[in-house]
C-alpha cells in the first residue's frame, strides 16, 4: 500500500525526528550529565541541545542546496566515486552500529524491567520484526505511523512530566551552577547520542512534499526535542539532587515511576512508561533498516525492487551485531565511547565538507 509512495508531509517529518531522537539515550542521560557537571547538568543539556539544533540546520542546508538526491549522489558528486564510496560505507557502518546498540540496550531494559524470564534474543526478534515490517512499507508508512504514535506518546508523557514538576522540590538545584568549558564539551558528546536520528536527514529530502519549507520544520522539531530532554534532566536533578542522580541507572524512568496512578486500573505502571521508548525504538530501528537498505540499493545502482533483499540483509546484520557486546553494560559503554566520535564525523564534519565542495561544483 505504501511501498511505492515515498512522500511525507513536514508534520510527519517532525514526528519522525522527535521519535527518532527520543531513544534509550534519554533514559541514561541525566545520570551521565550529573556525573560530569553536577548541579550544572541541566545547563549542559541545554547547551548541548542548542548545538544539535544548529547541526540539524546544517544538514538541512545541505539538502536545500542539493534537493534532488540523497547522500549517495551528494558524496559522489562532491568527492568522486572512490572517496565518496568510502564515506558511504562508513555511513552504512554507522547505521548498523546505531541500530544494533539501540536494539540491544532497549531489549536488555525490557528484559530487566518487565520480562525477566524471557530471553533477550526473543525480545530483540520481536522488536526487530515490528521495525522491519514498518520499514518494508516505505517512507510514507513510517511518516504516518510516527504521526499517530507521536500523539499517543506525547500526551501521556506531558501529563506525567507536569505531575513530576508539580510534586518536585527545587531546592536541590540551588545554588545555580554553570558548567565549565570541558563539562560543556562532555555534555555535547552525551547529547550527540540523543540526536543520532539526525543522520536520517541525509536521505529524507527527496521524499518531502514541501522541501522548500523543511528548514523551519526541522528547527521546530529539534528545538522541541532539546527542550524536552533538558526539562527531563532538570526534573531529575530536582527530584534526586546531584549526588543521588549520578548513581541512578535509569533516572528518567525512575523519576516518572514516582507519579502515582491511584484510581486508574493499571497494575504495571512501568509498562506504560516504557511504551514511550518502545514507540521510539521501533520508529528509530525502522529508519536504520529502511535507509540502510536504500543505501545498499543506491550504492550498487540497483532497481528499487532490490530494496527488500537489502532489507533482509540489514535485518540479519543488525540482529547479529546487537549481540556482539557481552551484556547491557558492555553495549552501553561501547556506545558511550564510540558514538560521539562517529556522530562528530557524520553529523558535523561531513555536512560541512558537502557544503564546501558542492559550492565548488564537486569532483566530476
């Protein structure tokens, strides 16, 4: 139904960006920032978010300058076939890396929080199957699904955050502190994992119904994400204080579990709270699967009908890669160590080079 329709509205693009960026990194972020910058953690989150709002605009400028292709055409035009293909292979590795670690980390969280008797492999297969079925239907299906899921996710989340804000005592954030230059840099690195979904902007521009207005839509979506994430870090600090917060494993989730749903027929509150991240994980993984399969087709100059073959390959590779880390801790620290550097290359350096070389007419 959707496979041949690859056009989405700007509202659907915004919903996709919000869900793609609201992944498992948000669950760990407040504790990470508290360890780095103490009471200034929320300021570090705000400044890091502002940096990636600017990065999203940088990626949008690239698409605006070269609106009739994806990153495959951009890299080959700007760097030539040989260097361009090396860059594209690196991008494929990034998609697999991000998707595999997101899948493994979220599956481990679900296993520990909800289904301790279920093998992680089974949980992983279920999540990957849902993401794969969404990716198989194409861009419009992803856009419409994200548009629907956004409201299902956003309204309960907003209610819970308001309840947390009303019940919190804000003396723990005082006296106000500002992060040092080094702490700001660490905050930017941590926030880069939150905004890893921005890489999908390399592919989405030809699929927009009104690409000329993409800049404003992307700006609003990424700014809202940055503000919501900063609010969650701020509320975690207010609830726990810097000392306790730095020792929490999943402070965002634990903070929201403090809200009581008395009078509501809900015996497993953690199921409702993890639903926010389940929706985000499935949408994000569908993006890694869809765009990695699209990348394979375009790099090999194959017909669109071959995308399903590449999708099966992507499913197998991401599933296998998800189990390379030994456990949750290994997967978490692997992402924490490598992802900021990979994001620096593909979210900052590559867009700058594309803008520079596209202005010079490219190579060949």
